[in-house]
């Protein structure tokens, strides 16, 4: 019997379209002899849809087609099964799911919100749990935990948008403790959205104004000189980890931009929250060198830091971890983790002869193992401490409550 995999993607996120690309790439590579694929698309207004048509990327050029022909559903637990039930007048079960596979990017979906819902209804799911997802999306939390763990990070400061609006001079003074150039980032977005390189105070103000459009928490950090950017993926959970090949990302820009990552080296554009490109292949379209040109010692150092960072956050599934290297000083800094990376970083595993279908299979198996461990722990007690509570005077001023609750 096939395992029914509900692939969840989209959502209210500036990385909405990137999620669609990643999910369709994955659905096309899932082993259809082993898995029944049920696409679950979340619109930007948080409506859930299912239907085979959602596996065709051409459909997303006209979103009205989805609402016209797709089935608007909710996911919940019913009679021992996890079901997608239609929201129409005559509510009916459209599909059953054995395991959820979130392939989502960014705020509201990758950041623990979706994972919390899946965990609340009790369905097995692929990828990091709530805590690791939250920290993996928030660069401030992430850096604070890694700093405490002794991992190498660049110098940084952070602040809230309200603090800047109330006293911008104080924030600029705080940032002045860093050495220019600095890079300004929204703390919880991904895909290089809202990021600016700032050479001085004037460009810093412009960068902050840009970042504040996307987030209430802003991160400012020193840029690494003589920069080389490399990425590596880690597959596993807190018990076991494997590392992928390391890539060197190539860009004419001072950091890897949204266009570099998703639109073939900047040949397309991000405009109005939509990808404008005739041939977008997700992160697979970025310019890269695999394997990265690294010494054996630096390669080993990056692999060890990546595994440590993954375990420190309690990550699970397949995460991509990005590094910054000062080539002159030969110093490695860990930059950030991507709990659900663009294109699921399949190209990093492909370079180690772990092909996409096998990677997806491994991720699903890890998700099943995580679920079994989670349900094996004690989360509640059979006893009810409220039994007889009102009768024994435990609720002062609550006379008659017992009767009302009947």
C-alpha cells in the first residue's frame, strides 16, 4: 500500500512563488511506486486547496483557475485518520493523508506556525519541529544560540522597528559600534528579500527603511572582507547527521541576491511579489561551483561546524547551512540555516550520488521516525486534577459553575 504524502506549499509569504517551484520540483521526483502524492496549496490569503492540477506549474500563472477548479479544503483529524475535507455546503472527505511534507519558505509557514498546527492535530510531518523552525527563521535567535554554543559568527546588532521610529539616532549610534560596510537584513525573511549592503550612515538609513518594510525585527552585521560564500546541507535529526557536498555560490553582487538564487543569475526580476521569468528553476538555477574550491582542512571545519549548528538547534530533515569565508584571513563564519531550503538543496546531494528521489525518501523516513519518538514521550496524564475541584471549594466564587458545565 502506498504512503499518502500531503505536500504543502505556498502560504502568506514573500517567498510564496519560490515555494511553488520547490514543491513542484519535489512532487515530480517523489517515487510514485511508493507514494501517493496529494498536493496542498495555501494561497496568499491562507485558503487551502487540493487537486491534481496543482502539480502543473502553468496553473499558477492564473490563480483564478485554482479557486475555480481546485477543491477548497481543511486538514484535520477525523475518526482515526488525517483528512482533507471540502469547505463546500456538502462537506465531504476529499483525501486522506498519512504524512505531511511541508515545502514552504518564509514567514508564516517555515517559521514554526505551520509545524505547530500539524503537531497540534497530531499528523506526522517531514522536517524540523516547532522550536527549530522558529529559531531557523529568526536570524537574531539563531545567532544568539550559536554564539552561546561557541560557533563562529560575525559581529552584529539588532533592534525593533518601533525602537528605530522612536529614536533613530540611538539606533544609528548602536550600529556605529560595527565596522562598515555592514549588511542590513529583516530578521525573519529568507531568499535575500529586503537585504542591503551599506557603506556609510546615509546608505544605512536607506537599508533600514527597506528592511522595515518586511519585518519588525532588524539585524545589522559586519560584512566579511575578501568574501567567499559556501553552502552545505545536513540531513538527519539530533541522533544522526550526514553532510552533502559543499558548493561555492557565484554572483557578481556582494551577496547572493534573490535573482541570483531563483531567476538564473539575475536574468529575471522580482516585481510586485511575483517572479517574472520564463524559466525559473528555483535554487537549481543559481550559479555555483560544486565542489567548492577549499582546502581539506577548511572543508572538514565547515562540515563539523554545520553538524554542530544543526544539532544545537535541534533541526531535523534536510537543512542548508550557509557560510561566509574571509579568504585572506582564512576564517570561516556561519551565516544562517535554511530549515526548508529552496529546491530542498537537492543539487548538493546529487553531487554525492544521493539523487533527488532518494533524498525525498530519506526525508520522509526521518519524519516518520521523529513522529514515533514524539508520540513515545509523555505529553499528558490520564488523571484529571479538576475532577471534584469545584465540589471541594477549589474555585472561589464559582458557586453553580459545576451545574453550568453539565
